[in-house]
C-alpha cells in the first residue's frame, strides 16, 4: 500500500520525520498482516475480533445488606477516589501504532486482504492528519475519496504519496496535483476523467474539449496545473541536489486523450496505455532509499499545515 504522507493542508506524521515513519509503517503493516492471516488460517479469528462490552450485573443485593453498606460508608465519611490523570503518551499511544479489531469474519483470504486494506487506509489517513501533539480536522469525504483509495491501496509500500498538497511559496499558498515519490523518480500527475470513453481534445489554449458522442464541453487545460506542480517540484529537488528525475503525466484511466503536439516533457496516458504503466509500478519491488526519503522531507518542509493541539495536550498543566 502506497504511503499517504500528505493530504491537502493537514498536518502529517511524516513531515515530522520523513526518515522514520515510512520504514515504521512497513514494519507495522507486516506484523499486523502476519497476525491476522495466521489467526484466519488457524481458526483463531476470534482473537482479532472486537470484544463487546461486558453486560452490567443486574443481580440485586438483599435490601438489608445494601442499607448496611450505606451506613458504613456514611460513618466512615469516605470520599470517592480521585481518578489518576493519564499520561499524554498513554492517551495517544494507540494512535501511533497499527492496531485494530475486526468486526466481521471474512469468508475467503481475498476478503481478508480487502478488509485489511480498508483498515490500513483509515490508519494511513490518521497518520496523514495527525501527530502525537497535534491533529487536523479531516473532512469525512476523504475516507470516501475513490481516487485516493485507488492509488493508495494498489501501489506497493515503497511509494510515497502526496495528495493535492498545498505548498507555500513566496508567502502564497499554492495547491498542487498528485505527487508520487518512487525510489528513482517523482511523478507529478494530473487526472482527467469524466464519463467512460470520453475523448479529450488537447491544445495549447486555456481550455480543452471533452467530447462524448454528440455532446461536448470545455474543460480547463489540465497542463496548467500540471506544469505548476512539475515546476515547483523540480525547483525544490534541483536546489537541494536530490538525484530524482521529475516526470509530468496527464492520465485518463477511462477515456482517450487526443493531443498530437503534446509538449516533449509531458507524458500522456489514457485508456490505451495507462494499465501497462500502472501494472509496471505495481510489480516493482524495492526498498526505501535515502535519496527518496530526502526528497520527501524537502517537499514536506514546504507544505502548508493547519492543525490544532490535541485535547490531551491542552489539558496539561
């Protein structure tokens, strides 16, 4: 699963330490998968199921014994015990670990994988919107974002994913497109999609045509935002002497792009060529590289972040 290291302007655990968390995620994910798959294969799945709360004991004590207890308590002037205030790290410890309990039993190993990825995705969103001290208000639509889930769930762990991050350049916020950091390349990606088999007619003008049957309409030229993203990423990578090539791509997974004179530094992938490229990414297996993590840290250091302190920290004297 690709690691979501930045969502919009949410605070990210990765921007605190881009060298630590990617490898920690891979380790935690492997540990938890081994645990749940072993439980499923050995008919022990109840050990990873969510346990319901114990029912409250409704057995009544004899009336005399109850009154006697009240008298004893009043005679001793007992005060209710004060609760010990938990340590902050204890209060947020679970948020830093990959632990969850299933609520349903999957029928097949394939069902188990999908269920596991659903949990991992939610965990990744949490890491991409919080730290030990702070968190951001996450729009619930993030959890239903099909494009975000598509890339995150299908790519290997060593890909680092920035989803529409907001950069601060010359004191002005700039929203970028999708940025995918591999071990040797950084892909700047703009998605162009509408109904299935829509044909997008490209040009150098400010608008393209989207044609479906007899219907056609204008859409904003996707190269405008793509070039902005690519230029900013390339500038930061070059100025920090990071050995990663930057590639700019316009992608339509379910349509066709007709652009005879596409600029030399831009790749066009549509329904005819996209799957081959994406499968090649999915089949790559490589360890995280220092240059890749350095590139991620540089990009994250220029991102805008909006967050607030957790309640546990605000309550600290």
